[in-house]
C-alpha cells in the first residue's frame, strides 16, 4: 500500500463494514492518501449483534464488520455513538421512509453532515463513501446524490470512488489529491463489478455484498417497531428497546403488554440479561424458553403469558406445566397452567 500522498491530503471514509466501503477506502489508500475510517452507531445495525447471539448463525463470523474492514485495510477506525441524535431522523424524516421504516435519504444526509463536522474539527480534507449510482432506490440515485451533498453541507468534498466517472469531478480530483483516472464508473444494482474488484485486490472474505446493514429496512422489524410506538403512545424508544426488537418472538395478546419469547439457547442467555428490568417467566417442569413481559400486567395477564410460553416449551402437549414467575420487585412465585395450543393462539398476536 502506498505511503502518504505528496499532497498531504487526509480523508475520512464512512465504513459500514460492507464490501463497497471496503473497496472505496482501498481505492483511495492505493493513491497514497492518508485515510481514517468512521462508523456511526445508531443501534439499528444488523452486524455484530444477532449473528453473535443466535446459534442458527454460528457459521457466520462473530465480528464487528466495520472493525474487521479497518483491520484488513490497516487504518484507524473511529466508532461514534449517535443513538440519541439519530432519533429525530427515525421519527421525522424530511424525505420520508423507504419500503419499511428506513429513512435512507435522511440517514445519508445526517451521517454526511456528522462526517463534515468531524473533518472540519480535525483538519481532514474530504470524505469517502462506497456509494454506487443506482444501487439503492432512494439514497443512491443520480438525482438524489447532489441533494445529499447540498443538504449535508459536504458539497464537493465528498468523493465516491466506485462511481466517480459517472459524476462531476470533485474537489479531491480537481486539487490533484486523487487521480480521477484511477477511480471507477460502477452503476446499477449488480454487485458483480465490486466482487471482481475485490478479487483483484485479493479480498475473498467480506460481508454479504447485497446484504443490508440496517434493521429499519427489514419488514418484520418495522412491524415490531410500529407496534412499540403504538404501545408507548408515540414515536419514542431507548437503546434497550431497539436491541430487544431484534431478538425472540414478540407476541402481543393484549394492547397493554407483550411477551418476548426466546427461540433458542443464545437468545435465552441474551434475554436473561434483562431479568432485572422486566418481569419474566421460566419453565421449571419442562425444558423451555425464557420470556420477558413488557407492559403493566396483572395476575390474569401473567397466566396467559405463562400459557404462551408453555406453547413453545417441551411441555406443549402436557396436561399442565409449571413455570417460575418473577415480578418487577424480584418476588418469585410458581404458576401451573395448561399450555396454549397452537390452534388457540390467534395469528395476529405474533408480530
């Protein structure tokens, strides 16, 4: 890899952990520019959380892909917590949502505005992204790319190395910090050009090229988030809320409470970590899942929740099962119930 460019240019690369940001950063590094990475933590990222929890994903690498990319490239990575600031983007996106609750265009503007503030404070010259014209239906169209530059305030200090030939020359190109001839002109949704470039660079282990990195693009997750907002009486969440939405079966038998039931041992362990924050149920007469109760529940609600948990235990066909119920004060009581049969549970309870 080349040494620092003779121009002394310094760039900040938005590193998601995916293939595109890996390649875009490498392209600029190979021109001798000093590059550091930045990864904005919103709480909605897919990688490094559910894949590490669930046994069904045990074949997938248990890693934070942004950190892994930085390690492969030999660059410093700055991880910046934007959980609180990001809420306004999720609640009130100026340009609306995508197919689900993904505010993709507002998200891109927000993150580039944050990156602009970061480089201004630290004396960096420009920002790199792995965007490709036409790859995303909302935020990576040729007509929205200039809008992102304008609204974020980054202007032509934004370099998109993978599709630069399809866009006007930017400041880094005009100033000679990077050679435009050594950039690319990728476009469209196919990832074959990126995969071919990865092979050319010798990268054979990277995050799924077409995989999204945000739960807000996921239809099932969006249903759960809408349900959370309805139950809370408004668009609000805390970090624990959005982390729990990623894990377990979410079952709402009544408007005022839901049951979060683990699907496997990894989720059992994860949900157990919230045992001091939520009332919970654990089968004792048969093997079965750990479950949290979210909402204000009375004795009737708890018995119904226990029957639901029994439905997913090894005692599902038994005449009765026993569970331990722990309330918000930590008091434990034993409950014996008849498990809810599959035909008795309305499909609309399962979010």
